[in-house]
C-alpha cells in the first residue's frame, strides 16, 4: 500500500455549516475513502492555508486520484492537494538506488 497526504481548504459555506452544526469531518469522509479502497491512518486540522490534513494508505495512484475526485465532487472544499509519501523502506531504497549512479564529471 502506498501512503498519501491529502490537504484541503473548506469553502466559506462549508465552514459556516461546521460552525452551525459541528461534526467530525474525518467521520464524514472515512466511508468514501474506504469504499474506494483507502484507509485513513491519521487526520488533523492545521492552522493556516489548509483546514484538514489526512494521511491515508491506498493501493495505487489511481485510487488516490479517485479519492481526490470524490472529495472535490462533494463541493465542500475550495482547494486541495494530494502528496505521495514514501515509506521509510521506500526512502531507503531510493537512497541505495542513487548510490549506484556514478557522478558525471563536468568538463
């Protein structure tokens, strides 16, 4: 399973609805992600540019794209960003792979 970080900013309408009737946004989106084959690992609510941050596992990039499209289609966010995260093992593999390459001499 691959790791992804999803960050979203709410629309003013969504934020107003949250203030009128507070609810856990993660509980709202969890079933959609699970239906698509993704599993939420951690979620939080950062200060600043984004209102919601979710780290989740999904089988592949196509599933991650489907997650982003499903959330966008709901119309609750004004902007969002998905970032593919490397696991510790993937990071290590990338470092080891880089060591195989020989530096190019400029000349």
